[in-house]
C-alpha cells in the first residue's frame, strides 16, 4: 500500500477517500469471487460460456477475486508493427507477447488471429486466449477509421480461444454495419461456448468541439457501454473518462440534466462510476484501457487508472503498450503493480 500511495503522489488522499454519492456503491453490482454466479447464472449464457468466463476470472495473480488484468497486443495492426514494437523489437515475435502475459500473472492475453494462431498449440492451454476478430488496418491512404473483420469466430474456437474480442466505433458513419457484424459474431461465439469482450470506442470528428476532445466524455462513452452490453458483450473495455458533457457540446442525441447535476461530478471516480452504471449497473464488468506509453510516468499513471477503476466499481485494466514497450522485466513489474491495486483489500469501492 505504501508503494501505491507513493505512486499516486499528491492525489493519493483524494483518490483513496472519495465517496460516490450520485450513484452509490449500494446501487451497483459489486464484483466478488462469486461474480459469475451472481451475474450470469440467471442469464441466457450456456454452460460452456460460463466455463469460459470461469477460466478468464480464475487465471493469474487475480484468480478468484472477481478482478482481471489482461495484456492486449493488437497494436501491430491498429498502430503499425513498427510504431508498436520498435521500442522493444522482441515483441515482433508473438511468443514473447504470450510469455509476457504469463510472466506478468495476467488473466488472459488478447491479440490478433496471426499472433495467437502462431503459438496456439504451445500456449492455448496455459493462459486464456482472447482473439481480436476485427481491426482498423490503418495502411489505406488517405487514412480511414473503420473496423473490418479479419477472420472467423470458428477459427478462434479451433485454436482454443476462451473468448473473442471486437471493437465498434460508436458514432462513426460505419457503426451500423459494425454493430450488426459484431452482434452476429458474438451470438456465434456464445453458441460455441466462448466469452465476448467489446472495445466500446466512440469515433467521430464532430466529437471534438472548440479544441476539446469529447471522445472520452463520460456521457458519450457510457452510452457506448450501454450499446455494448445490449449486444451481449460479457465484458466491456472502455477508455478511462476524463471529462463530461459530450452530448451538450456536440448538440446531438439525447441526455438529461440530472446526468450532470445528480448522477455525476467532475471527479474521475464519479465519471468511472457512470461508465459502470451503463454496464447494467455492473452486471457486466467494466475494464479500462491502460493508455499509451509515455515512459517514466507509466507506472504512476497505470496505478492511478487502476485505483480509479477499482473504486469506481470496475473490474480491472487491459494494459498493453505501457507493458510491452519496455524490457520484459519492467513490463512484468508494471503488470504486477497494477494487480496489487486489486489485491489490496484496503482499497475499497467508493
């Protein structure tokens, strides 16, 4: 705990003592070692899906806590392999990605068809695989922002994957097609007994107003979460919110004054709590992304994000670049420190 407090710095007292009053902890479904039974036993998920969820929640250092730490490495497509792996070229080799997830005590490793397929026979039984089934390939010129399918759910199942992951750019012109594609893929994944994780990102140039970027606004990102759980994602991945008021700034869609006057404040934990509320009040787990690597500040930023997520009612972090864009031993240390936040029982729900 002393290390966590040190990394939080001047914000430690505020982040560790804040209480959410708009949406209280009594109103949300709190994670626990029995979370699968509490949230999914009464749902339409079949026994095979429950078994897959059990593997996800019961692997690595956070096994049996209801929290999770996932290593995601799909940036070789999303950001280019050079941009992603030049800082540490060993990760051009897919095996090192899986090794980092195992050594780092992660619940799962999430990556592309090619990465996980290349080492599936060696590692699929050692750590849960989450196959990312769509990507923004980002080589077409001029740049375009669209998620396209890279393979089939059946192939993910054949390689031994426990879950499939997908991204939808909610708010983008292509979002209708993406919603239909991903909803169908998730339905098929559930039929085959795999769990589903949705990267719920907002994307539209109109979400930047007067120099302010509202893509991470709590109201807009939370509505993306709500759409994600509607198509039966079992886990929602969302960027950490750092502001609110996206609906009011962009002047589109519908919202309500009480969202801003009663349910939320400008406190980061309250903004995270609103994201959790839009995951069916926590019935579906929220994991926040770790963000880009910035070097020396990565560890402090990762711990801060973990504390906000945990105290907001979330279920963990999915942190990639901060871990794999540095030497493996440092990446393992970063992942373990994130996990320490969730293992420390003195860090409670706000």
